[in-house]
C-alpha cells in the first residue's frame, strides 16, 4: 500500500520536526546573550524565535514583531530566510536591532542579501499609520512579547537588583509615556495592549498565526493573570488555538516566602497561539 505524500501548506518542516514542535511545553537552552543586547532587560532568545518562525511560516514569508526590542525576531527571521518588520519605541533598542541586523547580514552573506529586514522606531499603537507610511506587505506571522505590565518597576525583582549595580544595563525600557511598561493601572495597560494587537488584524493574511510570549504577573502578594486575560480577551478577535509553555530551567531559586508563605519561583512563560480566522 502506498503512503500518501506529506503535503505541507504551513511551513517547510519534515513531519518529524513538525511533530516535535507540537509538544505543549519546552525547555530552551539558549547560547549566552551577546554584549550589545545585555542592556535590554527582557529579551527572548533568537534561537527560540527561530523555532517558532520556522513552524509558522515558509521561506520568504513575512514576520512582524510590533515590540521588537533589540531585534531577536528579526535576526531569527533572517537566519531562516523570512522577511521581517520590527517596531520598537525605544530609539536605542531600535538602533541596536538595526546594527545587529546589518552585522548578521554580513555574517550570513550572499544568501540573505535580498531578505528584507526592516527596523522602525515608533509607537506600536500607531501601527495602522506606520503600515501605510512604510508600505507594509501582507503579514504572514506575528511573533512578539509585550512588557509584562509594569513589572520592571518592581523593586524586589531579583534580576533587577543585579541591574541596579551595573549602570550600563537598563532597569526599565524607557521613561516614555507611550511605553506600555510605564502604565501602572493594570486594566489600562491591558486594554492598550489589546488595542495594539487588535489593530494588527487588517495587516494580517487570512489564517495567519500570532504568537504572544507572556507571563502572569505577581504584584503585592497576588497574581494578575496577564497571560490568561490576554488569551480570553484577544480570543474574541482571533481564534485562540492553544498555549505552548516555555520552561526556564537555568535560573537560580530565590527564597521568596521561605518559612511563611507559598510564593513560587515562576520560571515559565506562555507562548499563546492565535489565528486570524
Ligand atoms: C518584552 S520586550 C520585547 C523584547 C524582544 N522580544 C527582544 O527579544 O528583544 C518589550 C518591548 O516593547 C517595547 N515597547 C513598549 N511599549 C511600546 C510601544 N508602545 N510601541 C513599541 N514598542 C514598545 C519596549 O521598549 C520593549 O523593548
């Protein structure tokens, strides 16, 4: 009996790699961060971004990250032969992203010379105007991670302590009022973030996927379910497909609540999958 040929309409992966990615959780061991990007307080690894991009797109399709930081999504897209557009509010991060893209192009050589990789310094809330101004093509996939509310302002955060002693490392993304990480009211933050994600819809191809990497936020002894709120509310605009949980297994445990209360060391992020259906 002849086997049916594997028809792959979504990506360029073989069935084995496809299935491996569909596991609902993963541990990622990234290479150490490069010098230029340590300044940014919360980036995701390019190697992780590349796995998502290679699952949700084919070569030469277009990836968008509306809050691109120092450009992980762009580098990952270029490495896998995808076009990409990144928007970033903080001019210094946008500049770092631009430099890294130029360096990466040199490293990768001939094969990526025609791969468009565009960094735009701007406010993601203005994406409709930016799309017109910069003549965005139709977007095949969105990979992004927002500020985790105003968590970087929290004094007790363990990683922040280290950063306070090292002046060249940023503690917050910026002082700009448009920076979503500077909105202290949770509901206001959530609705502005949702507004941005909803405004992407006219730019996306039908059936394009969106992946939002996010965490629930712990503040003042309680959880603000940012990931779950996003999943529920954004699920009214896009179809919420599922979650893939990114477990970090390389972070030192801190003695929160030791001897008195349950305070978890939260070492997982939700990679929420939506589809423009
Ligand atoms: C979690 S970080 C993203 C990091 C990025 N994934 C990376 O790997 O470098 C969130 C980013 O959103 C940016 N940001 C905050 N508000 C923004 C806005 N209104 N428009 C565009 N970017 C914004 C911050 O400056 C920050 O770099």
